[in-house]
C-alpha cells in the first residue's frame, strides 16, 4: 500500500485539458434565450396520447433526463392544458378523440 501511495505522490494527479467550446452549446444557449425573449418564461407543452404505441411517450420522458435536460433549455411538459403554450399529439387520432382535441 505504501508503494502505491508513494507512486501517486510522485506522479501527482493527472488531469485532462479542458474541452473546447462546442457549437451545440452555443445553439442551446441561443434557443434558451430566444424562448425566454418570446414567451418571457418557459415553453410549456401539454402532451396528449392519441393512440400511439407509447414509443413517442418514452422519448418524451427521456428528454427530461440529465443527458438532454430539456428543462435547462426552458422547455417543460405539463399535465394541465390551461397553462400550456403548445399541444403535442402523438399517434393517429381516432374520430372519437378528434372532437375532444379540437375543444
């Protein structure tokens, strides 16, 4: 164990150089600023399942994880259509659901 600690002490803590700026980060910052300029707050989306296979819903839930971090871009999914700015319908809409969606 002492041999390992001495080796660590001699070598120090190796670090990587900082990453270069990525164009995707600039696009994300521009998108966030544009949303806040236009709406003054986060873009709120109400998602409605119109008969899909749940693949779209899985993708929408994945957008909330730390990798995509959609809330960091000022975009949120809501449960209430009253507070929503946009309606997102997934799947083929049957005739019975069409009337409810148009309301």
